[in-house]
C-alpha cells in the first residue's frame, strides 16, 4: 500500500529495456547541441495505470505530471526553505492588509506566440473563483476580486490576506484567448497542443511514456539546458521500478526503495545519489476529550516515552529524521524557532524520565507494574494504525511497546485505512498517528491541527483538528499570524504557537515523513541536495532551470 | 463429473466406514497423506522448529542465505525460513477452516434443496446458480478490499462465501437421486423424521462425495488465500506464503538477487498442493472405478 | 420450450441481482472517494488539505436523493448505456476507459485460451488413447503437478529468469514507451514481444483443466458399449479412438470452453497485475483499490454479463444438442 501511495499512485506498466524491440534507443535521441543535455529519463507521470492525455493544470487529481512544466505561477516557493521567488510576477506589494498587488513580467510569450499579459492572470484567478472544482487550494473563499491594469494584477481579499499568500501566488496561469472559448473548463482535458508559458511543450505521449521538449521561446530559455524529458510509467508493484532505478535507467525518480544504499547508491557511487528531505510531521495524537489525555502533565510526561531512534532505523529504514516538538519542520524552518529552544525542539527518548514524570503527575504504578489513573484504576487504551501501511504498522508496534514498558495496558488496533480515517475524523479513538504541517504556509501549518474552527464535537467529522485542541491563547496567536504581513510579526506569532506545542503538548511529533528524491549525475548536474537546498523535491521548474550538463 | 456421480452412486450403498484403510492402500494417496502429515507437523511445531520469531526484524536486512539465516532475510530484516514454517500454519488453517465452512454450507444448502424440492429448491437453486456464475476473483478482490476489518478470518470468510456453490450443486443432484431409493422410501413409510432419514440413510451414502468436495474446497481455499495475499489484499500482519511472495516482490527480492526468498514460498505451497492432490487421487479412485489404479 | 424459458428467466434474474449488488457495494463502504483520491495524491506522510478534498468532491459530483431515487437513477442510466465518468481518469468516461483495455485483454487471453484448449484437448486425447502407459502417466501426473504450482509464482519466476536475469523479454507492460500505438507492423511486433511472457505463463497452466477433462471423458466413452462393439467389429484402434472416443468426449469440453471464454475478463486480474498488462483485469484491480466506483461498477457488470451470456449460450447449446438435459432440468 505504502509503496503505491509514495511512488506516486498505483500505476502501470513498465517500459521495455532499450534495444529490446528496436523501437526505442539511440536512434530517437534528440542530438544534443553544445552545452545542452540531450534528454533525461524521469519516473512516473501520474494519471493512473492507463494514463489519458490530460493537461488541465487545475485537475490536480487526474492531470499528467508534465503539466507542471507547461504552466507557470506568479511566484514559486522553494518548498524546502520556504523562500518565495519571483516568476511570472517580478514583484509584489501589500498596499493594505486586504490588497495585494503584483507586477507582471514583461516579454513573456505563450507557446502559440501570443503575448502573455496581466489579463491572462486575472482571467485564471477568476476561473478558479467561478469553478469550485478547479480551486484545489480553496483560495476562492478568501478572494473578493482580481483585476488587471496594464502590467499590474491587484487581488482584493475578503479579510486580511497575509495568511493565504502562499495560495495566492500558486495558481497556474492559462491563456485567456484559449480558455475563454472552452465551454466547460472542469471537463477540459487540453489534449491538443496545450498552450502555456512554461519551459517545455508536449512532444509525444502514450500510456507508457510522456515526452516533453524544450520551449525555445521561453522567457528564460538561457537557463534551460535540457532538450527533452521522458517520463516513464511506473509499474504497480514497484519491483521493476526499483530494478530499473538500480540499473541507472532513470536520471531522476521519486519513489520508495527498501534499501536505497545497496540497491541504488552502491551500484554507481559516483553518479547515483538520493536526498530525502522532511515533509509533514507524523505525530502521536491523543484524544484530548478523554482522560488522562486531557491532562497536560500526562501529555508532557509522554514526550520522552518514545524511542525515536528505533522507529527511525527500523520502521522507517533510517530515511527520516526525528521531529521537533515545536511543530516546525527543522532544519528547513529553523529561522522560525522561538528563542531558547534546546536542540531545535527535539526531545530525547528517556523512559525513566517519563516514568518519573508520570508518577509525579499522579499516575502511579501498582505492585504488579500496572500504571494507574488518578481514579486508582489501571490505565487501558488503544492505539490505532491503518492495516497495510506497513511502515506505520512497525512504528506503531514500537510505540505500543514503549507505552507497555511504562505500565499502560495498550492494545494495537489495525482497521482499514478508510475506517481509520473516519475514526480519526469523528474522534472515535484513544491514540493514533496524525500528519500535520510541513507546508510553507505557517498559518495553515498551525491552524489545521490546532484551530477550533477545524475541530468538531466528538461524533462529528472534524476537518483537520483531530485531537480537538481548543485553547484561547492558540486562537489569539493564530489570528495574529493570519493578519500579519511583515515577517517580524509572523515570526512572533509562530514562536508563540511553537511554545504552546512545547509547553501544552497538544500532540507529540515523532518523525518527519520523507520526500523521496533520487537522481543521477551522469548526464546532468545541479540537482538540489542537502548541501544545495535551492529547491525541494517537487519544485520542478526550479530544478529544471538549475540543471547543467555533466 | 458425470462419471464421478454415477460412480459415487454405485459405490455409495456398499462402502465400509473404514475408507481410510482404502485410501492408505493407494500408493499415490499414501505419499500424499505422509506429505500432509509432515506439513501438519511443521505447522503445529512451528514455534519450536523455527530458529527465530517470524516477525522479529532485528537482523540485517535483505541478506542472502547464510548459516544463521538459511533462506536469508527480508527487506525488513526478518528471517525467511522462520516465516516459511509459520506460513504452513496459515495455509493449513485457511484450508481447513474455509474448506470446512464451504463444505458445510454447500452440504446444508444442497441437502435442503435436494431433499425438500418445490419452492425451497427453486429459491436455493437460484442462489446456487447465481453464486456459480458470479465471477469469483473480482468478487473476492472487491470483498477483501472493502471489508472494514482485515485479517485471516476475513480471508476465510471471503473464500467460503465465494466457494460453496459448486459443492452445493453436486450434492443437490446426488440427493435427488438418493431420495427416491427404496431404502429411503422404506424409512419414510416407517415414519422416520426427515432429519433422521437424512442423517441415517442419506448422509452415509454421500461420504465420498463430501470428502472429495472438502479436499477440493481446501485446495481452492489455500490457493485463494495465497492469491489474495499476493495481490496485497491479505492481512500484512499474518505470515503466509502469499504475503511472503507479495513482500518478496515488492521488497526487491529480484533486485538483490534473493532467489531463496522468492522460490521457497512457492515450493512450499506447491508441496502442500501436491500432498492434497495426491490424496484426492485416492479419494477419486475410491469413488470412481474408471480411475482406479490397477 | 419450458427449459429455454427457465434459462431466460434465470438469466434475467441473475443479471438483476448482479446489477443491484453493483449498486450496493460502493454505498456500503466507509470513507469518501474524494478523500481517498487526495490522500493517494499527497502520499501517506503528508497532511491532507481539506480544500483540495472539497474541490475534488465538487469535481466528482455527489449522488443526490435517497437510496431509492439513486437506485432508479442508476437503472435508467444503465439502460441508456451510460456508466458515468471515471474517478481515476476524470473527465474521461468509463466507456472510453473500457474501450482502452478491452482489445488488450481479448487479444492476450482470447489467444491463450484457444491455444490452451487445443493443446489441452489434444494432450488429453493422446493420454486417453495411450491410457495406463508411460505417456498417460507423464501427461496426467505432469499436468497435475504443474497445476498445483501457484500461477503468480510461476509468473514471477518467468520474469525473474527471462526478463531480469537473461534480459530476453521486457519485464512487463503492453508495449514500449518509444512506440506509438497504431496498426503498424512496428507496434504490433513490439506488442507481441511484450506479451510473450504473460502468454507463456497462461499457456503453462491453461491446458491442465482441458487435459484432465478430455482424458477422463474419453477413457469413459472408450469404455462404453458402442466402443466395445466397434472393437468387436474389428475397427482399427485409432479409428475407434477418434470416432467413438474423442468425438463424443470433446462435447463437454466444448461447452466448457464457451463458459471459459465468457470468464476471460474475470480471470485476468492476476496475470495483468503481475505483468502490468494494459487490459481490463488490471483496470478492475486499480478501480477497486482506487475506489473508482463508476469504473469498478461498469467493469464488474461487464465481467458478469460476459459470464452470464456465455453460460446462457452454453446451456441453450446443450439443450439443443442433448434433449435429455431439457427433461432432466424440467423434471
């Protein structure tokens, strides 16, 4: 199960080996001009096992991966360090807390030769505002109006818009002269020569392979050194994919590999590399509506109860890093850390400390070693983890073992993923894993798991505050963060929220989910990695404008 | 099938309860019985025979066979040989449980339909025929994928739900011919109750059919479990040969050249299937003179 | 006449049951397809964005009205041959998607089924003709043992040996990434190259049922009175075997073959899944695991109708060929 979700969707077939049938091979290579990379082989391109042409950039769930290279946005985020970069907009300014003005880049052309203007931008934003199905970020509910004047686009928000800045720059821009004639943009697949501003155009596509070719008229064509990218459909089980990766058939892929060092790096240590930066935070969630989890002293005592090292090495194969109790993803977001936090907020495993803290908080052990509640009865509760998510299952077993060592009577339950998600949403659980944070939008990182308006009474579906944290101070800080347009004010609010995470422990972060990223340097260099963090694994346009011939 | 039926009818009236002795006399069947006994022994003694706990992942991952790990280790660092031994348990439990369950369901429905006839038969026959034409594998996949709980018993239920109909149909036809026999009519005139007639007069004449059906159901169930587990629809926490193959495939056994991890579960599976098939030869021969060995 | 009426009635009733089951299965499931889609998209270790779920839910559209109204709506769309839009391939329709996979499955499994039938029947007849000789025991025992091997394991070994180790054939897929699908020789040879291993795996296990069935039937017919009479009349052995044995013994196999052809679509999940073959079996599995209910429903219906029609035809054929059956069933 996990392999599928991570390697990017249950997927399809495998491509033949070069030379097997004579239909693929050197003969088809685009000749590399001087200082250029002829072509690169990438991994899966989405769209299920039988991908069908779909280059509608707003249909997140079913569009093909190449869409990222066809359409561009106003600004791009380096999702690792969370720094915005000018792209189709050259600058932005908050004229007041509800009004954001972008200066649009001049000299950009659509791939059909028409000039790109501010009106195209306004059209695209109004398109997603009109069609809820296309608004995959939920930006529409904050936007009041978007207008274009000469080279400026002005966005007017319904209330202070600072907290949705990351969403506001992240809408793909499509050409008005084509999309305004589309009868229903929700079912528009844009299959015939999709027109965008991006560095690539679609060259060929079948169910096994998608080829995109360099756009010579691109506005920063001098930075694009790759003539062609070939995406290859991944197989469903992933076994063949791993084999091909280890053989060096991919210049870049983003898939789960059981033993990456042995299977990939060791095969060609000079060229084969990987970088697995942290994504979202996976935390130990407690149902805060139930005792003893409603007791802050109890929760605080558990922060030293879990053996991160074993979870990381055994359950997560050493691919992940321990998470910070602050709720921030460190070291990428270390600039946001409040003053005086030890070891970036990572709390070490110390079972005897947890034992002592529990006893001090009034949760004694009886003669047989059972941990007792404040009412003197043995504490018994369950931990749920979805069946089939094997790595979570192993991690859960370690968590349960750690808790049992403290004298708790803990049962591990393994419902199906769907039942698990429902139980978590309606609050029908004692303890389980939850995922939160990890995006570049600090407001969302904290409001989704902690804000009262994301919660619901037990029995009703909560949107994302599954622990049902309800705290006045948190609400105040979230409101400050929501409206803060300058960085100092934002950092102050985030510091306050991080402090609540550390002091009140609404949840206990355990590890950061890894983002898979493998690359080869035999043909191209300049890939992002732990020493050169100019981009995160999914920041395709940033990466492709940095690649240089080896 | 027709041959089987007529033969079962022919031999039905006169067979002795000591059918096991007859089975034992058949050479193929004897080998099968010994093989099956060996598998059963391994399954029962798995905790004592296996060198490690099957889910203990504290060893070097993806190791090739060595003195410490005869068949190597999995991608998670579990001992393949220990898993293989425990896998025998799962297969036998599934075979026994699902085989029994679907045989009992088939027997009850087949008997009721065949003996009572009339409207009851019409309704039950409809369900039997329905269950026969519903595509089994897609149905199994759907049931296993969408059930709210996962686990071995779910797999057993799914296999039983999809596998009882064939036996029911055969048993129904058998009882239709049996119920008009003289001794049944005689018992009826003697005032025996329906239950008594079925239990005393009819069932004993169907032993061979039931045994054949049971063996077939066992074979199907063991294969079904392995297939579902291989597709990833089993319970990953259960150690079975199907989950082993699934994990060997997704865990990169081909990549790391761990042929033992890939080959061993298949060989074990085939061994058990061969044992059951050999026994089936004996049972077949027992009930079908055409197939009897010289 | 009554026999045919009964068969038609059964056909209709089963069809209705399958359609209704199809309607119910997705509605008995916990969980929301939109959430499942976003979760899959984001990966298990990333937080799910509620806004994205809302957008996807809007995109897919939700069924309206109570269960009965939904059922009525479902039936009326079925009658019109509309299966809706696939969730996995939105906005492509289910009908379009089935069209994408149908030919592949029919080509692979259809060809191997026919070959299996021919090979199996011939081998079975040969074994029966030479019964109780070495040939007979090699064929029957051999096929029985091969039949006990798990199919998916054989397939894995084929991939391991012929694709991974020897590199003779591709590991899977229907065709190569560099070829462009179409009715060209280049594409055809590429597709054939890709289908060798799946076809081989099917041909190893496929003939077994036919071998055993044919052998047992023929051993029996050769033991019947008319065959003995022919022998007494001094006809040659091959001739008896052919005219009195094989010709009659093959009849049950032929009807069995009709049923097997109907079951093509349902039986291909494993082989297509292992070899990543772009047919309906893999599509079915993908639809089930992605909670793509419209696609799953249509495929399930398709598969069931295939089996039903084949069974119906086989029954009718049998009734026409053999009057005894009609009486037996009607009795």
